[in-house]
C-alpha cells in the first residue's frame, strides 16, 4: 500500500463539500447519486499518481462512512464514485486512446526524436490513467459487495 498525500485527502473533502452543496444527501441516495457524480470530475486533470491517491482516499472515506453507520450517505458516495469511474473509463476508451509510437528508425533526426518522445509521454500518461481507472473500478466494486 502507498501513502495517501494530504492533497488527496483535501481533494476528497472538497468533493464531498461540493456534493453537499449540490445534493440533498439526507434524501434516499438513489435520488441524488447521479447528480453527485459530476463532483468527481475535478479528478480528470490529475496525473496517474495523484489519481491513484485520490481514489484511495475516496475508497477509504466510503469504508469509514459504512463503519460509522452512515449507510445512505456511504451508498450514495459509493454509487456516485463507481458511476464516475465507469464514465471516465468509457470516455478515455472512446476519446483518449493513444497508439504506442512505432520504434524510431536508426537515422532519426532531432525533430523525429522529440516527436517520438512527446507521443511516448502521451501514451504512457494515457496508459497510467486508464490502468488506474480500471483498477479502482474493481476495488470500489468490492467495497460495495462487502457492505451490502
């Protein structure tokens, strides 16, 4: 397990505050979880490491909410986060796919090398995010099974 940064915990606090402003969380969770989903979109611009830590912090919060007996709120946050992750994966698969660049030819000049490095950076960033999203869809799904 890795250490979750303070910034990740702060992000989760901000997300939950945003959900509180946008939704009446005392209502039955199925009435507000779809609206709450958009609050997680602040995670879209994170790099893979920050994304992983923030997902871990959200999952930790969901587990804590279940443990505290705040089941309706926990189910709403869980459902909203699961929905966000699924939508994020679908978006990345549809709009964000980057092919791995072909190998550089031996006679590549400096411009070719720079272009290759840029494409490789984009590809690796995409792979990092899509792998993180897939990993957390599975992990968050298990939280639901443990607490239902």
